[in-house]
C-alpha cells in the first residue's frame, strides 16, 4: 500500500469515525432538537438509541486492529444507515441541504472501505490459497 493511499485511508476513516461517534452519542442520549431525525420522520424514539449504539460499535470495529470480517460488517452497516438516512430525508420532504451530512458520511464510508490496508480486508479463498 502506498503512503498516499494510507494517508487517504486514515483521513477518511478518522473523519468517518468522528462523524459516527458524534451522531451516535447524540442519538443514544436523544440530544436531537425539534426537526431532526426521529421527530419529523415518524420513527419511534427508541430507534434513535438502537442506531446510535450501532454507530458506536461500528466505529470500534473499524478502528480496532484485526477482525477484518467484523470490519466488513461495520462498513456495510454504515452504508445501510447512511443510504437509509438519505432516503428518509427525501421521503420526509426535507430540503436538499439536509442530505449533505449523510451523503458526506456515505462518501467517507466508501473511501475508507476502498483504501483500507490489506491487513484490514477479508482474505479471499482464492488469494489465500494461490501461492
């Protein structure tokens, strides 16, 4: 892995982690103001807690060394959460400016996943046996 790719990975991963931790904590403690997630989208308040816990656990999985399969699941979870958030904002009729935060976190998820080092990837059976 080149130095440039490693820098891109860590910048994207740290920004992704910061965003997920910040929003996850807000959701776990339900520190949202009127007009944000859960209030005008029709989701029950306990859904905030579930999503917040998932985000925090996902950040731990992405940042922790080893466990590449768990990392894959965390990235998939982030992808599903952010695409769900985008479409929820669209369905709720929010302004396009409301789409920026989940779009940014979705882009950071894809960039972090794409540039992750080989030791953070699940080994393919074909590459593991082909020596």
